[in-house]
C-alpha cells in the first residue's frame, strides 16, 4: 500500500493527489528531507528505505525533480496538516485519483510493475 495525500485549498494544485514529500533544505539529504516533511505535514515518523524511482517534471513556472523512496511508518498518528485528505492505496486503486502531473509517472510505473517493490 502507498500513502497519498490531496493538496488542500489555496494550493496551486488544490484537489490533486500526490505522494507526500517536500523541498530539500540546504545541507539536507533527500532521505532526511522525506523524514522531516512527513513528520511536519502528516505527523508520522518514518524509516526511509531505498530509492525506488525518480523523475523530472516541467511545470509552466518551475521544474521539479521528484525522488520516490520506500518509507515505513514507525510512530505517530497520521493526520493531514497541509493536505486536506490522505489515503493508503494499491497501484490498481490509483486510477481513481487525480494525481498532480509530476507524480503521474510514478503511478504509471507502479501500475505497469516497472518499479521494483520490496
């Protein structure tokens, strides 16, 4: 199962679903960034595992690089702080969700079995 979150009102991609994460701060590793962002945004502490995939997406106003990591919840209670909803879904269920454009390659690759899962 995969954790997804819906961007809340006021966000430029409001109502769209994403794999949660965030921007890397100076001097921060991608793994530490994911751990920090999930704790800040969703209230859960995770153990970050291996990198599963990555993609680069060009929006009209910016380019983003997304890294897709394996992460295991360790403690905390899942609660959306910056998102307005969360869900645990299988790759097959992802077709029912409107994902942000940058996240769509991960959805496609998960559904096609092209991302090696643990």
